[in-house]
């Protein structure tokens, strides 16, 4: 009888310990989640507070800020329209180059390349993702910029084209890795059924496998866009950083991210607040673009 009671007591103690561990674990996870959410809210709140101050308290026009074409802080002129246009063109151009190359590379790795070759390319792509962004910029200014200058006979090669090429290269690892995962997730029965019906391997790949993986591929595009829009250091080195509206792909440009990075270190007063306002516009721009792409991705998956 005493042995039975001791066993029950041990079981009760074990259960209490398990419940205690579960309780502590839940609280740790809850605190971690709250810290993450609160950090995000604090960052957004601070940026919006600083960025909206000039328009709410100092009487500056938000319309003039958005559509103004001159950025001369010393003359109290704050117009970011050229930077908005440059950011849109750079993002769109990098997508035009990066998305097809990324998807075709993922298809090649999964469906076409011999297994040994695929095992070499895939880790190489992952390694590319780990390269610091500043090194992409160094590569751009040492190789891409001089070649653009030489090929097109320009006074300098730092241009919108250089930005597009660098951003396209930078988004490739993300697009390739996520697209590769999505393509590998397509059931083999899809391919087998298509081949059994007489379709060629190429037809099966592009008419069955890729459409079946389109939701994951679009998710890869969304992540690639996020990488392109938020990039700063690499862009600073190859853009030329002229705050004017580009009339040509060969013109020097300044993006929203680079505008903040270039001037935040020495800005103060209204100038600093306008840089925070640029961050607000960038945040809204990224949010809208991600919502659109996410909606497209959700429709593709349904």
C-alpha cells in the first residue's frame, strides 16, 4: 500500500512538473511574440510621428512633398517625386530581368539538370544569398558601372540601368530558392499523368508543373520585390544619387532608401523630419505593393 502511494505521489509530482514546464514555455513564447509585435509597433509609431510632424504641426504640404521635383534642404525645398519614380522604375526593371531568370533557373535545377549538377548549383545559389549587400554594390561599381560607361559611351556609368542590374542579381537567390521548393512540392503523379497522356517533358514542365507551383512562385516574387525595394548600400554605390527625375535608363538616380541613408547622418530639424516622411512614403509603398502581390498569389493558389 505504501509503495502504491509513493508511486502515485511520484506521478503527481511528474505531472506537476510537466504542467509547470508547459506553463513557463507558453509564457516565454507569449513574451517573445509581444516583444516582436511591440518592437514593430514602436518603430512604425516613431517613424510616422516624426514623418508626419512637418505636415501636421509646421504647415508643409504633403501634396507638394509627394509631387515636388526639387530636393534642396538648404532652400527648404522637399520634393520626392523623382525618388518615387526612380524607385518604381528600378523595382519594375529588376523584376523584368530577375523573375524570368530566377524561375528558369529553378526549373532547370529541379526538372532538367542532372542530379549531380543540381546538387552543385543549389548550394551555390544559397551561398549567393549570404553575400553582404555592400559586396554586390562593390561588384557593381567595379564591373557593371565601367562596362555600362564603356558600352554606351557615357560620361559615367552610375545610372538607373546599373541599379536595375544589381537589384536583379540580388533578388535571384530568393526567387530561385523559393521557386525551387515550390516546384519540388508538386506531386509526381502530375508529371506522370501528363507524360502518360503523351506530353513531352518540356510541355509537362511548363504546362503542368510550373502552373501547379504558381502560388509558391508568386510568393518568391513577393519576397524578391521586398529585397529589391528595401536595398540601400548596393544602390548607393551604383545609382549616382542625383535627386532628379530620370528621362532615360542611363540617367543618374536617387531612390527613396538611398535618400534617407545619404542624409540622415547629418540632418536635423525639418530636414530630418522630411527624411522620416520619406520613410513613411516608402513604408506605404512597400505595404501596397506587397498587398497587391499577396492578393495575386492568393488568387493563383485558389
